[in-house]
């Protein structure tokens, strides 16, 4: 199946009577082309389904495993239900990388850049389509995780007698954790997209992206100085970003919920900036 999707769309954009100027670089055409490529790519649907299933399954497993036998056990019920985001993000990162590297691998990126010569327009269209799709997928995964947690956690002692109300989006911190988790997955996708645009090769881009996410916490754990450990947690994309899920004992966090998501957004912006600059400067 062609990574370019509808040939008529590309043909119309390149040779449909439009001048070589702004018509070919029109963002609307680029957006439709990128949507066609993403939805017709054979792996997209399976990766999105895997992301949802993995997120919900890991969240359910964690909710079943953790007990709260006594009042004040100190567990964050919302965060437990959303634990699966740490697993689902890996699939989202892979999806984002493949959205770019697949075109480089087949050489079809040249056709894309003929159709839309403005390279930043191409990258912006890719980022927009990918973000919308991932946010939709993330919303399903997060809501399903919370629903599963609402049914599983009370059986493990997370009840009102122990200080825990049923999980509900009507609760402000829970709503913030849910919305923040969805945004978190969207930002992870943008990091993967930026890295893949910069390095072009799928395996390398996946390794770099997953390394940024999972190696920072490991390094922070082996650092013995508490102050340095805290600083590493404040700048680590995953640790900082997932602070948005916390609903209890917020002063003890290395970084606040929204500030942590801001750190992740900065990583995403940096990845897209580097990717965009390299896309502009080099041959396809």
C-alpha cells in the first residue's frame, strides 16, 4: 500500500493547474495528504489499538495489584489507574517515528516535497494530523483506564471509609490528571516526530525517543545526591510530564503538575525545532 495514499490528491496538487507558487504549498492540501497517508498506512490502526489496549491493560493490572487495607495508606488512586500511560507511550512514540521514517525509507519523501515544496508546511501538517489522531486515541485509553480503575480499586480497599471517593471526572484533580495524560501522549508523539525528522532512520529515532523517556528515571535513581536527583526528575521528559497525573501530596513532587507538562512541551518544541531546521537545510 502506498505511503502517499491517494495518488489523485498528489497529482492534483502537483499538476492540477495550480501555479508553482503558493498553491502547491497550501496547508489545506498538505493536511489532507498527510491524513490520507496516515490512515492508509497498514500499521497505523494496529499501533493505535495496541496503544489503547496496553495502556488499559497495564492500568488494570496495577489497580488489581495494589492494596489499601487501612485508612491513609498514601496511595494515589488516580495515578494507579493511569499507570498504563507509561507503557502506551512507547507505542505512540513508535507510531510517530514511523509516520516520518517510512517515507524516507521508501524515498517517497521526495514526492511529498515536490507536492508541497514548503518543508515547514509539510512538517506542520504531519504534526497536526498526528497530534489529532493521538489525542483521540489517548482520550479513549485514559477514559477506559479510569473506568476500569473505578470498578477495580474499591475491591482493593480504595473506599470512602479509607479516604477514597470513586474515581470521577467531576473531581477537579482527577479531571486534570485525565486531561493532562491525554496531552502527555500528544506531546510524546511530537517528540517522536521531531526526532524522526532529524535522524530519518526508524531504528535510530525510536532508540533516541525511548531513551529520552526511560533512561532519565534510571539515571536519576543511581544518583545519590538528593538535590541532583530532584533536578534530574524536574527536567526528565517522562518524570516531569507524568507529574500531571498526581492528585495527592503535591508539595512532595519534584515539580508541579502543569509545570511538569510544560517541561515536556519544551522537549517536544525542541525536537520539532531541530527536526524542522534539518529538514530545511538538507536534501530530501
